[in-house]
C-alpha cells in the first residue's frame, strides 16, 4: 500500500507538529527495509555493465561524461545502462545510526534489522587494506585519476566508525569498538599529512593531495571521539593540528569554501554543516574552547545564508537551486546539533522538516533527490536521500515531547 503523505493539520502546524515526521519515518523505514537497504546512488554510473562490455566507454572523458549525465538526468537511466542496486557503506552506516535512534523510541526496529546492517558493513570493508576502512561501492573518476570501487576514503570510514561506536554503546558489543579503533588507525597512519609549520590535514583518500576542509575536520572529529572512548592520546595531537588548519581557512564572514584548490571555491549548505558539527564534536570530546569563536561565527553565517523564511534549505550561500534532499537532512541535523544554544533552532529544524515533507516526499514512502526551478528530480537514491533523511527524522523525533517523556519514565 502506498504511504500516505504526512500533510493536513499534523504538518501544517494546527495539530501535532510531530505526527508528520513520525509517519514519514515509519513509512521510510519500511520502504528501505523492503529493499534490503540497497538502491541507486547519484554517482554509481560506472557500475554499468555496459562500461565493461563496451571498451570505448572505459576512458577518462567517457567515464566523466557518463557519471554526470546519469547523475543529472531526471529520468532514471540506470535500468537502461544495467546499473544494479547497491549497498553504499556510508549509507549503511547512516541507516545503523538512524535505526538505533528509532529503536530507542520504540518505532518498530527489529534486532535483525541492525544485525543485517552491521553484517553488511563488515562485508563492505575495503578489501586491500589491513585496517577496517571503507570506500564507495562504485568506481570514481576524478579530473586526473580513476579510483577503483572500494578505494578506502575518509568520509566512508568516519561515518562507518561512528556507526560502530554508536552500536557498540547501544547494543553492548565491545568487538565493534575494536573495528572502530582500527578505522581510526587507518585515518591516522594512512591519511594524515603534515607540512612544516602549521599546515596539517587528513587526505580524502590515500592518493589524493588536495585539502578538503570538511573531510579533514570529519576525520579530526572522529579521532577525538575515539580518543575519548579509548583513552588513547596518540590521536589527539594530529587531530587538533588538522582541525586548527581547517579552522584557520574560515573566511572573515564565517564561511568555508569546499577546499583549497581553485576549482573548489564554492560554499554550500551541507559541507558547511559538516564543518560546524565536526568542530563542535572536537570541542566536546576534548574540552577545548579554542574553536568557539569560529563555531559561533560560522553558525551565524550558516543561519543567515542557507535558509529561506519558510524553511526552504538553499544549496549554496548565494543561490537556492537546486534544492537538494541532502541539504534538508543535514540542515535538520545541524540545527539540532546547536539546539542547546537556542530553542528556536529546534523549531527551525521542524520547519525545515515540514517544508521537506510538503515538497520532496513521495506517497510511495521515499524522498526525492532535487527540486529545480521548473522540474523535480524524483529519483530515489538510497544513500544520498533515504539514509540521510531517515537519520534526520530519527534525530528530530528524539527531540519530541513523546521521546522526552519516554526518557523521563526510564529515570
């Protein structure tokens, strides 16, 4: 049966404002469970069986073109190109964290759901690394190099590591901590790079050279969390050095570009959210106050530049479109991360959720990819859209009166 769109009084503000997110979370959970957490990804074009069958496609320019065409097309070309549904390690990690939150709220999460996802994460480990590490489930062609499927990178590995630590704490499985520590060792020993002076960063992947600020901050935040969990101090100095350098690249107005390369000068919603959340985690895990001024300045910039008055999450600081579901999800998560600073941030997160349900929710139980000025890309992407939104909904619902009441009953 198609899922009902959570509209009417519950989502427009005249009834229970939490019923829309609750209904959407339940429907989305079922949608993803039925598909066994597998699906399409915006960047999975090179998984096409035609690339292997037609050698003229397997060159740099055709690979770049095919990836961009398949990503940008509002028509899902994957069935025609023989691109199978896949499990993305980052998506699996997001699902684990989302389900742990929904489980705490008694929202129908079964133990076998989490067991399946944790086993998937184990199986998706990068095959050629002695550490527990993860990469994308597709090959990725950059402007200069081809990174094969499974090449370990800092993004997939940090998200997987956080999921393992969350699951270890919630499910009392200490073996998961050992995997998470191995992931931290991969980041520290393989991706950390330092130049003379104050320049230090974590590389996106072993062969990458450019400084991507959100990737480095995410890696630093993860190492700080592992240090706090294990008491191991070796992670702290490199993490703080890398964090200081990325923090130093913040502009006077509070913004960050994506990276240092001239082609990475854009300022977007969700990577800004990554930076702010990572710096806040570093501060909380280490007790340092050295990043407070930058966090305050950055969050003020974030609020002023990435939302329209009705809760629409903009993609860029100076341009609204395309409105991307990832901006909605990260927007909700970032606002909740800073909810302790101002209760209005939680109300704003609920407003963003309401806008997203009214504009990017499909009655079949999933979220659309992007809205453009004259059309909507309605393709369902499992990692980019559904995993992120399930985590955002799960995190938002933990702020609801029902969840707070349940927690008070336990105490």
